[in-house]
């Protein structure tokens, strides 16, 4: 469940794919650079057994009763199998709170408040480009080789040297079939007056504006000021005209299932909770927005080694499969699909789910937010925030 928050260079999803040979070449280069960094390391790996992790609620597998100690889940196995003692804080409230995390990253003495952050890629890029992130200790993460190469070509962190993706997702459209009364295929349906007051928009500006750009025939992976402004104008008119009934993130599925909304922007993993007999989740004809949340070690962490061991554990395909079964987002860990395919019938169904393991056809319609002038993006963020506050 995720989401985001500041400028970073993204490109259309299918343009990020590497072939296997290119991936192996990239990994060889990473191995050399990792050796070099380990020899020239200017920071202390710190403690290797204790760390504090900040993440979204319900973003790692829990016990059946949802108990906060996550007994029986990945964290429990991590404690038993890897000897890691994790203080896990699922404390994010919504996408806006990520900006608060970035602003309040350290205590008054400069010590990071957390040892490992799961951040939207936009915030992660901000920390990395501003020098506020530690290099990941690749020598402690042999499972880094399982990273899907699609995540290794971000220009703000080529080769994934300062972050390792946690989960990815799709912002598409979810709707109630009975209440809508017809098949939904287009982003333009969000602006259909027939659904006035019963439409939900995500609170993440880049995802909402990106979808509106696609509706206008513009490419959010290469956004222009004109295209972004046209999209914002359309959203503003919809909000001020009463078309949008709610701006929300984590409660969007509840708003749909309760009947408060008929149709909404929604995150793919959350949409897995919708009753399939009554609801659909789609990637519209024009396309959808893809994003990812990623693990970052804040500068000055005293638990770099423990963070590395945490990353290595969750990048083991069997452990990634347990997380995927719970969160039902797109895993960045290669080999996970094969593990699920060999599991229960429910796990096998997940292995065939195109919103967890996108097909080439689905990937061809996924776009990531690109680079805009930072001042323009800040202006769009402020204006979108005003729309949210006004509903």
C-alpha cells in the first residue's frame, strides 16, 4: 500500500526492462562496486541484530488475528531464523505523512529515528540525491541478485545501490458493477457526470494527475508543464463541480464496499480485498500509473548491518512469497512467482494474477511519473492539497 511524494525521474514501465544478459552484466558491475565500497567504507556497519523499521500498516504478513507482534509471520521467522530483533512500526497514516517523515527524520541530536524506512520511490529519491541515505551493504545481501532488473535503471539510483524495492503497485480504477451499471474501460469514466458525487480520487498528486494526463492523451512518464496543467485543470473542475465525492488512500476500498462511492482510483493490492462477485479493478485502456515503495537506510543509522540482513531475508523468494500472499502487490523479488505456483490453490491463483505478476501486455500500459520542474511540481502539490482539504 503505498504511495508518494516528490520529484524523481521515472520512465514508462516497459522501457525499464533489461534482458537477462544485461542483468547479469549489471550485477557483475555491482559486485565490483560493492567490493570497492567495502574496502573503502567510511561508515560503521553498526549493530547487526537490532533495528527499527517504519512501514505502512498491513504491508507485511501478520498473524491471522492481526496481532501487532506479527507472530507466525515473516518478522517472527526473521527473529528465529536470522537472529534479528526488529522493532516494527506500521505507523504511516497516508501519503502526506511521508513528507513528515522526511522532515523529521532525526532526533534533536541528529540520530535517525528509524534504522530502515520503507518509502515511496519519490521520497527515496529525495533522500538519496540529498545525501541522506547510506549505501546498502551489498556484501551482506547476496539475495540482491534476485532483484527484478526493472527496478535497477532509475537515474537517481542506477543499479539500486542506495535502496531495495519493497513492493510495487498499480493505480488503476475499481468500481461497483451493479451501481455503475456498465463496464468501465476508460479514465474518462471518472469524469462522467452520471457518477457525480460518487467518484473517489487518490490523495497522491502524481498518481491522480498522471491518470488525468493519460485521459487527455498525454504521457506522464515524460510530463510537460502544459500536459500537467491541463490534467490539474480537469481535476479542479471535477472537484469544484461536485464530481469527486472523496479524496482518500487507505480507506478507498472501504468507501467502495460500503456504497459511499461507486467508482474510484485505487491501488491494485488494496483492490484484492474487493468481493469479486460485485466489483472489478482494471487498468484502463489509456493506461495506469505504476509506483514502488523501497527500503532506505537513513544517513547515520547505527544498524546498517541489521538493515542489510533484513533486506537479504525478505529477498529470499520463499519469504517474499509469504509477504506477497498477504499484501498482494507486485513483488520485486524474482523467483517469487515460481514459489507461489508450487503452493496451495490460493497461492497458485496469485501466481497467475496479472496485477501481481503483470503480463507483457499489462506492462505495456503502465506508466511511471517522470520529471517536472521542481517548482512546478511543488505548485501542483499545493493546489492538489487544497482540493483535498476542500472536500
